[in-house]
């Protein structure tokens, strides 16, 4: 692709306000590799460029398509459940697929008998700690 230049990489990184370390953490590309590409010491492998391009494609999609859901009441309930049962206690999270890149986490259940979902919702078996993380991130781009 024609984007595979040190100038393009640095421009995209700066466009999203990312340090080299943050880009490395979020994209999965080694920080030293990013530094070397930006300083024209290395060209970067096909796999490296694919990871970088996929990462920025998702970032750009996230910039134009955002979803925000208020999960404050569920977050508070989950914190109470963790106090009561512990963070490793199993639970089920219901979610719906919004589009190819986004999910909307709708509810959680600690008792299998009380599961109530809509036709388009899916279920994820997890624990209270991970469920809390999902709902705390709910107001961010997923």
C-alpha cells in the first residue's frame, strides 16, 4: 500500500495523539519497530504494516462511528455483587451486536434462572470482575 512510509506512520500516530509507546500497546507492534520505521532505519514487514493499517482503520472508524451507553446503574450493581460474592464469581453478560465493530452490553445475570434476553441478544459466560470491566468501558468506543 502507498501508506507504508515513515511520514505516514508518524502523521497518523500524531493525528490520534498517540505516543510511540501507546501505539505499540494498542496495536501490538513492538515499540522499537515503530521507532525504527519512523526514523527510516527499518522498512517494516508485511505483517507489521498490516497490524498498523488495521489498527488505524479501526481508529478512523471509531472517530466517525461512536456509540455511548449509560451503564452507571449496572456498574454500581456489579460492585455490590463483587462485595457480596467476590470478583471471580461466575456470571453471564448479555449483549447485542450493533455493527461489525461494536457491541452493546445490555445486562448481567448471576442466577441462571433469572436470565431474560431479547431475540437479538447473545450471552457471554464470564465472572463479575470481567463483567464490571465491560460495563465500565461501555461509555467508551468499543
